[in-house]
């Protein structure tokens, strides 16, 4: 069973935060500390990552991750939640909205995209998965600790070291499974059209993997304005937790209102 880590105690509609690849729930610690008091904040480690839940058996698929999160929420007594995900977490949030729409009272899509991988991106994910498995280490993905960050964050050794430590702690089997699951994900742009609940689209100004243009497309489909965070790269929640917490706090307020 997927564990829901309680990052903030509270009552009422919870905020569920889904982490990026190749990290775990710890990436949300700084954001959670800045969210409005009284909002319960829950953050799972997605299947295969974080060292708690092994990768599911069978063909890797983010649908399995979405179902695991939905099961954990319902087991904890939550029939509705605001769900926000960054990068891979955003892919899982979209899968949740598609497969468990009754559960999603609001959605936050941070530094992510709704479209499927290009052929080149898919091939690279499969190459990385094979390399990690063959080596039995996560050395292949350690360079992401700097590659995902914006210019200002790359100049903060303590932040780079923290991201490196998080990546280095991930199980190689879970890293490989996650890459294959992301490679297999479909285009979920249709989930955005007519989405019935409050939504947030946020992106770092310097985000390379999912640039602002991708965020603007999703925002238009949802009928909202994209929030662009200055001087931030792909890991906005780690690099600039303040603006991310404010945007998420507004999303929760709209969902509760």
C-alpha cells in the first residue's frame, strides 16, 4: 500500500502533492511549510521510488501509479482531494483526473505537460532505464540534479547537494520502472478540455524539459492563466517554494470555496 506522508496537519479537503522523477515526497517539504495553516498536506512516494513501495508487477504504466494514489486516499478516508503534481507527478495527476474524476476536487499541473513523449524522448527514456538496470546504480540519472535546475539554483551548492542526495537514494529498479512508465504514457490533452474543477498551471521561466509554451497550451485548454515563476527551472517547488506555495494555497482556497 502506498504511504501518504503527512507534511502538514489540518482538517477538511486535503492537498495531495505528487513528486517529480527521480525524487520522492521530500521535495515538497519547503512548500508544505509555507502553505496556509489548517490545510492537510499529504505526499506519497510514487510506486518504485522513495524506497517504501516496490515497483508494481506487470508492464510499467503511470495508470498503476494513479490507481495506487487513489487507493491510498480512499483507504485513509479521503473521497475528495486537491491533487497537484510536478513533472512526472503532473502526469500522474492527469491520469488520476482521467481514471478517478470523482476524487479530484482541483488539479495543479506544475512543470509538466499533457502530451505524450516524442519518439526521441521515448527512446531516451528506454535507454536510460536499460542503463540503470545494467549498472545496478542510479549514476545515469545523477546529472539531473543540475540539469533540472535554473541558473540561480545551480549556483546554490547546498540545494544541488540536496537534490543529488535525493536522486542517489532512489532504488535503481524504481528509476527504471518510472522511466518506462513515462515512456508509455498517452496524450492526455483531452482531460484538460472541460475539466470541471479549479485548476492551476505553473512553470519555471527557465524550465527546459517542459517549457512555458507547454504550460500556456495547457492553461488555454483549462481556461486559466499560467503562472510563470521567474528565475526558476524545472524543479520550481525546490528552487522557489514561496511562489509555488502561494499558487497552491490559492488553488486549495478555490476548491474549498
